[in-house]
C-alpha cells in the first residue's frame, strides 16, 4: 500500500546527522540535497542531532557539526532538536505501540542471533515488560512501497524483508527507527531527503508510522558517495572531515556530485554567490538515479 497522501501544507525537510564525528563530504551531500529541495519548495529545513546512542557520541562533535554547517551557509529553521532530550516522547510512543499487541520482550543474546538475517522468532510469545529487556515489534504480513524519485519504485514485503525488529535495546536505548519516526512526526516533517544507505530503514519507519497513526512523509534517497573500494564514504572508514576553509569548493563539488552544472567560475566565487546560483538553478531531476557514485578525490 502506498503511504497516505499528505494534505497541502508547508514543505518541511530536515537534516539529521549523528555526532559520532565531524561532517565529511558524504554528509555534506545529504545536507545540500535536502536543503535545496526544501528551498525549491519554499519550505523549511530543520536540523536534528541524532545523539541517541551515548557510546557513539563523540564529545564536541555536535557543536562542531553546527559550526561547519554555518561556515557552509547551511542555515536551519527553528531550534535544533537533540534526540538525547526526547526520551519521554519515545517512551510515550513505545507505550502507544504496546496497545497494538505487536510488541514482545526479547531476551536473545547477540550470539543467538548472529547466524540469522531476520529475527528467528525465539521470543515471540514472551511477556512484554517495558522495564528491563529489549523490545521488538512483530512484522505483519503486508507489502509497503514508495515511489522514490531517484531510486525508483521500492517494494518491501515486510515479513521477508525486515522481520521483527528492535524498538528499544536491552540497555534502554530507543532504536533509531522509533526515534526518527517520533521526531519526524513531532517536527512535522513532510519530506525526507537522505542518502540511499538509509533506504532499508524506510519500510520500518513507514510501518511504525502506520502503527502510531502518524502521517508518512515522502521519502527520496540521494546517491551516496563511495570510495574506490565500493564502500560508502563514512566516519567508520575515516572519510576526511570537511575543511571549512574551502567551503565554496566543497559546496561546488557537492552540487556537481548531485548532477548540477554550476558554471566553472563559481568555484572561485563567494558562498553567497554560489548558493544564490544553486537555489535558482537546482534541478531535482538532474540528480543521478543511482544508489552510489564513486568519488576519486577523497
Ligand atoms: Zn529474542
């Protein structure tokens, strides 16, 4: 089934980095793509810091990210939302989901699950306590689909593609999927523009939206930057932090990556001139319809 139609309303996009390190060229692409889509629709662009998982948060990374965005003239609307301050809202959503009868407590160890691509259903009949163990949601038999402008029509038979997935970990940390769905709802996000590496999260998020009776935003997945080894450029494989001293060149290269054709002389111009060109000339249909593009220069 296709997501519910959105009533005519203000476009609201967002950028949601996790503060596990500095911004790099890969994250800049998602920022620039989501920003320009929001501007093209005369909408708003919100910023969310996904600092949900304490062990992954690097001290000082949040403020470094905000500073880097500002140095690239990527200015957001409304106050920044920090996931670490949203625990009550996530718990509320967990309680709401519990009324569906689809949640169960999971006591499986990492070892018990390591051979399985999908959750094997060991604990499906276990009682649910919201207090101490991991919580999963049962995947119902249904097919979810979206029409992605860059990645094409996506179809997910939920049970086979996703299986029963984690809503809250045993250590009490709410899952990325639940947190994102609650935050997108509370921030009234209408359009999610992000990297294709998050395509797999989309059916989980649409499913949770349906169970929570939230509207589903429109999802668009940009190509991600890959290294020569075919892996996504990421903090994990030590992509270089963005150098704000070369901000205009960084934006210029991000625009080129996204299939735009900024005139060559703009590479040496000011950020203001470059952004003005980008906002006037952004063409969403020029973005390559590919999940990944190899970049040679980083
Ligand atoms: Zn289990």
